[in-house]
């Protein structure tokens, strides 16, 4: 496109940055940022948001913060983007500190999306008490009804800290449509803590909610294998018996911009 007379606008560059974020292409993302400055588009909020997201997803949290600090007249979307960046990097205290700055010093009203990022930050940092406090505060102080994402964050946190039976009780108290999403985080926690009994329960529920999926069989087989239960681990063969297909895994790395 840049070889033609058509010039990229903010939306074009934001789309390119999203592609770099998805691929982890930090080098190309930095080249696009240089082009943004040369084009005088660095003050467009859509571009700024995409830069924060790209640097965060590519592992450069300091660069994401630099971009965030350049933004003037930050709105809720900008604050949320940076809070989420801290969350996915396991920087729970930084995310919470930024959330308090947003709501107190700046007086910006939070919404369900920013609370998802706050709860995710608590989960990734093992901040159990803080997580429960914000889960309650969200409903009591701002009348925000918990979504599926909020509930799965709760299960993820309880699982990470080993409160597996408490997580199970919490799932059983959720609506059926929410339960279907919450069994995954509980199963992952069972794998971490080697709890085969709850892992089997979670697997059955996952299969009930996602018929025809081979992933649950593979995960349970891996859990058995990690504990030396080789006979049970053969349940992976059920994939072939049921005519299911396991998707191939793949990875990629960037070397010298390629």
C-alpha cells in the first residue's frame, strides 16, 4: 500500500500493530512505531492503544508504559489497556495501584472490562484476599454484575493457590452457562497440584459441555502420565476410538525480523 499514493491512516496502523501483537513480532512493531512518528499519527488514541497492546503482548512492558505515559487526557479505555498489560505480566500490585489512581485521583468510573483486568492481575499474582475484595466491591460499590470472565478469574485464582475444593464449590453455585467455562481453569489447577480425583470430575464436565472435543482426553491423559499412572494414561487412545481428531500444536519465534 505504501508503494501507492494511498497513505495508511490510524486504523490501518492499529490493524498492523494488532497483527504484530498476535505474532509476537516486536521488531516489525518497532518499525511501524517509527513510521507512526514520521507520519505524525502518534497522538491518535487508536494508534496509542494498539502500541500499548503490541508492546505488552511482545513482552516489553516498559515500552508499553512509556507509550501510556505519553497519552494526554486518558479515558477509561487507555487506563484499562495498561492495567491489563500489568495483569498479563503478573504485576498485580502495579495493576492495582494504577486502578486506584484511575478511580481516586482521576475520578474515572470503572466498568466490567477493567474489573476483569484487575481480577486477572490478582489471579496471576496470587493475591487471594485482594481478588475476593474486588469481586465483592465490583458488585456492592458499582453494581456491576459478574460476567463469565469474572467468574473464571475467581476459579483460576482459587486453583492457583491450591483451594481446589473451594473452587469446586464456587463452580457448583454458578449458573450452568458459566459452569461450562469454569471447568477449564479448575482442570488446569488439578494438573498443577496433581489432584486426579477432581481432575476426573472436571474432565467429565468438560466433555459434557464440549462434545466431540479431543482436548479434554489429552489433558486428562497427560495428568495421569505426570503422576506415573500409565495404565490410565492410555485413555488418550479413546480419541481414535471415538473418531476424534487432535489438532497439531505449533510454535514460532522471530529471528532477525523473520
